[in-house]
C-alpha cells in the first residue's frame, strides 16, 4: 500500500527515472547470459536479434562455434564462449517441491536466505487437487526466477519425479505422486504447467524436466543397485503403467525436458536406447525440448554396466540414441574422440546442441537484459501468500486413516493439556523430505499443537531408529498427566531416501513398543500421527482400542506442524486420500523389488502390484481417507450407450484378452467424449472437501479389477449440494493395453465406479453391431 502511494505522488518524469533505476538494478543483479547490448563486439550477432525466429537464431549461433566449443556446451556445467559473449551456465537445478540447493545451480544466501518449501510430493499428491499442484508450480517458478535475477539460480530445473511408486520399499517413492498412472500423469502435467508458465508463444518461465525415464523405481535393495539393474518390463506394462506419466508430461504439460534413468530396460541402458529416446520421446510424443542423462549415467553404462567396450562408443551411442545433455563430464571428455574414430558425426552433436540452445532461447537467456520476469526479486520469495499456500497444501495432504468413535477433532476446551510424544514430534528437517531447499521458517508438530493448548513434551526416542526404550518411562508419565496424547512417529531420510530402499514396512526400532506403551498409559484419547514418505504396516495400532485416531502426514513441508494441529483440533476438515496402497509386512516376502511385473501370477505365488492388480489384504487401501463429515453422491446425468466407429477394415479378436476390441488409432477419438454430472451432498455437520474418484472396469480387462480414470476436488458446505462435471473419453479412459503394448477399446459393457457406492454401466458398440 505504501509503495503504491509513493509511486502515485511522484511527478511523471521522476516516475520514469524511478522505473529506469529499478530496471537497471534488476538487470545488473545478474550479468546477461548472452547478447549484452553494452558489448559492442557481440551485440549485433543475428542470434541476439529477438525479431528472428528461435530456430534461425540457434542455427546462426551453432554456425559460429568450433567443435570443441560445441562439445563443452553439451554437459551440465557448460563452459563459457567468451569470444561470443556467452557466459558459462549450470543446467542442474532442482525444484521438486520448492527451489532446492540439492543441485549446484542454486545457492542460498545474501538476499535469498531460503525459499518456500512445500510438502513432499507424495503428500501433495494425497490432495488429489490439480489446481493446487499447478499453483505450487507457479509459486516455485516465481521464486526460481527471482533467484535467477539475483544471480543465485539457474532456469532449468530437473523436476518433477513422476516415476510410479511401484514397490512400498522404494526410498524415493516419497518424491513421486504415488502408484497410479492416471494420478501421476495429471500431477506431472499440472506441476509442469505451473513451473513453465503461460508465457506468450513458445517462451518459458523456467524449464521443467520429467524424470527418471523409465521403469526406474529401485535404488539399492538386497545387493542390487540402480547402476547395475536391468528392469525386465513387458510391452504391456511399459505402455500401460511406466510410461504413462512421461507421455502426459510431453503431450499435456509440454515439458521442456525429460531425463533418462540409470537402469537398463530389457537389456539396454535407457540413455542409449534409440527406441525409448529418439523414437518415442522425440518421435511419437514430439518433445519440444532436450533429453538429459541422470548424473553420470553415460559413464555408468560404460564402466558399471559394460554396455560398450570403449568410452567413445558410449558417447556415440548415447548421442545417436537421442541424448542431448550429459549430467557429468563424460561427453566433454569422449565426444571428440568418438568423432575422430568415425563413430559419430559433428552433425549429431549439432542436433543435440540445437535442442539445448532452443530451450535457452525460449527462456530468454540470449535476450540480454530485455527478458521477461525481470520484475521478480527478493521480495517475491517467502511472501506471506507463498507461505500460506505451503500451509494449505499441507492441510490438503493430510489423510485421516482412523477415527474411532469420532475422537477427532479434539476440543481445546475439553483437552486443555496434550502430551506430544515421539521422535518426529519436534523435528524440522524431517518434515521437508529430500530434494528440499532451506525453508522460510518451520512449524513443528509440537509448535503447532502448542498454539491451541498447553503441551507436555517427551521424545520417547531420540531418533526414528529408536534403538532402545530407555526414555519410555518419561513418555508414559507425560501421557498420564494429559487430557489427550498425540504420538508423532514414523520415518526420516535416515530410513528412506535416494539410494536407500527399506528392508521392511514396520516402524523402525522400538517405535511400536513406544506407541503401545504410551497408549496404554494415556488417560485420554490417543492420536497417532505418522510422518513418512512410504507406507507403514500399523496393523497393531488399528487393532489397539486405546488408539482412537490415525493421521498420515507424509512429509508435510515447512508448515507441516501447523497443518497437523489444524486437523487435530478441527480448524481443517481432512480431505486427503492415500496415493498408494499400504500393505502388510508379509506382502514383501512375495514380491522381490527386482520383479517389474504388475499383474499377479498365481502359478508362482506372485500377488501383483498396486491396487489395480493386487487383490490381497491391505492395511489401508489406495484412495482411502476419512472426513469429519459425510458425503452422498448421485448420478444426475450420464450416457448409457456410445457408438465407437472402426476406421479400419480389421477387427481385433483374441479370446485371451478381448472378445472384440478396436485399436485406438483406428477410431475417431475426438467424437467419443462422455460427459457425466454427479451431485455431491454434504450430509454431515461440518463443511468439507470431497474427492470424487472415478474408476473404470470391464470384463475384457486382464488381471485388473479397476483403474482410476478421473478425479475432481470439490468443497461442499454442510447441508449443501454441489454438481460436479466429469469429462471422460473412450480412447483415454475406457481403453486397455494388450500384451503387445497396443491400446484398444473393448466393445461391450464398461462399469464406472464413482467412489465406493455409485456405479454406472455404459455400453460400447461398433458399426458392425
């Protein structure tokens, strides 16, 4: 308000001077990456002319580079080309759930001591709120641009991680949107759109990157690590599960980059597989951007996987397969040797470099100080609005798993003293998970609860490893003295993280004993809060009559403690739903992490993976989550029959999969839209947010009971009713993938499940019927 008043009081000429000085300060905060108008030797190069098409500017620049200069530009720490006025550039920055200093491209300090750190991805995925995901991306890119303007960050961010959370032991599952392809796909597209912005034309606010392509979900398990793992994946699983989020990144999110992974897929390193890179990402999906290796992946395929006999072969195979950028020095060291040996052409290097430079041009890095977003600076980082969004994201990601006898929410009047106990009760760094930066501030669970009531605090265990029970006595005494007890337990990065997969699903060390003993000693209701990325087998707690409620908080970010308290005391009505299945511990004995098959195989005792194919007992199922209110759904409108035209003379018949199916490529998908209207009524006593989840199933689906095809988030006041429109199309949502990896639409009856209770049948038929 004061700034606007000052600006309006200035005379017009002084306003211009004020504006000029502001722009000058902003432009001087970071030297232009290239095309500095003050550099008389370089300012007139055609590649500096914004009036030219980016393609022509790229061609002009490449034509001015020597081979050695080109090669030094296809690694992450690209070298400067001083004779052309081009500064060095670090491609590797991270922004998984906030600007992060995990990579070398971001440096906190000075005017940028920290950034807004949102909940870990697995937690925000539990919100099932696509508009929230995009809003988070917008905030992160605001702060990224502000830090770039201040010389503290780059503009190319190797986020998000959209791999499928296939196995509950995976240490990096916390970074992903969960186990379901449709959920991961929508998250990927939404977050990428938020990061990259809506700049005019082909421009980018920042460049996002979807990783790790593909079938990457094992880091280090039972003597097998990601550098040596060969993922044996069927064409069906690749098309139906593993590649789905990456395709959405490119098709819907228009992502500027895709990162290939360390592992091999069916005997070929992903970063040297032309079928995966050149033919699929760039050919079929039409990537407008660059392909980057995971760090040192090219070196790994040579030295660890021994896929090639020489380093020059590794460089040549990767670039010819479609790789554009190497995270690491390998291509800088061996590409020229590959060219001299005749294994690679300079034209191949030009093609890779063109993809990289085009992204930099789209970012405005060759526009000197005349680029967009120069108004963003330190005042745009950690703003109150950004921090409020981090709190709101944490609230929406909370999942209420149990609420026996409606013990929650607690009343600050009735429960004036609360014992807050557990190794995660007053942690800070644990709340933000991995690939995080320095938060603006922290609110721990203890601090959050202390804002509502008087607290008595005991850790019980010093760390989540909880090696002994020596502190349990003090915790029990605290529980006896309080009107209610909140136990905050779970995991941390010491148990699950990159290159650290879990060995089991139980609480570590003596944590289970701590929970049981404190629950037994407590004189009031006991609330169990689980701070974890992956699922935990807490069957013991479900079955303990003394434990009234169970709340999964994930890794809830910088404001996580406030969100936990808001849910416990009813300021927030929880609406999160689990983005992954919670399995019992004995499930692990039946599924080696190295087995990539999704479908169950009873002949070998293999139970299948994720809710789509696993039919055994669960601790908590995918999509589960309670509310403090109740919702009722009714279908107001929906089609019952639809004609699917067959543009091919061939009809697919195969009794092992489909009795009658039409290939998606052989019909008019744009005419097969299905519109549904569902009324959602809040029949409880508290305003709440409802997640409508739509699942599809058909008799032709092999091994899959149902699959998520759509979801929408809606807020409904107590006693009110809202109408939700769900748009489906037969090609995307009612098709299945056969064993050859071909997507087809089965004719006949399909069932749509709107949540647990509402079911609708639709008949698909073709011209011949």
